[in-house]
């Protein structure tokens, strides 16, 4: 199975995503801030990154842009997991370097399938 880095500051969201993905056999790495997520990604080179956009300090757009500047992360799928679903948000998320996005609140019944399509 895959090594997935979840960059998420909300403990409930982090727990739920981790629980669903671990239950399905994935190895989960966690970071609770943009800065720690960038460092963890460079250190661990995960197969996939799930990225909250609304992070304290450095937002998810900035994190995605920073990750894409690392040659080792150029082809790693980065999927925003966000409540931002207004007109223009999708374009901004993709322009920042994300591969796609999954809307919050996540659906526990479909989340694993939504995530694994990017692996």
C-alpha cells in the first residue's frame, strides 16, 4: 500500500482521514502545519500528499507551491482536502500546484476510493 502524508491542523479531520486510510492498509505520515508538512515531505518522500488549504500561518496554496519547487516532489500527487468549493477556488487550488481536490466534509464511505485514484 501507499505512504500518504496528511497535512492537516484540525485534529478531528486528521484522525478521521488517518483512521480510514490506515484501515485500508496505507502507511500514514502526519504534519499539523505547512512548515512541518514541507519538511516531512522532503524527508519521507510520500507517494501522495493530502493537503488542507486552511492552515495556520502558511496556507495550503503556499505549501503546494513550495512542495512543487522541490524536484523530488514534482510528480508527487498533491490533493487538497478543503471546504473551499466556491467559484474560482478549484482553479486557484490547481494553479498552486495541486493535482486535484476533495471537498470537506469528507464522506467516510467514499474517501478511500477518492484518495486512491491519485496513487
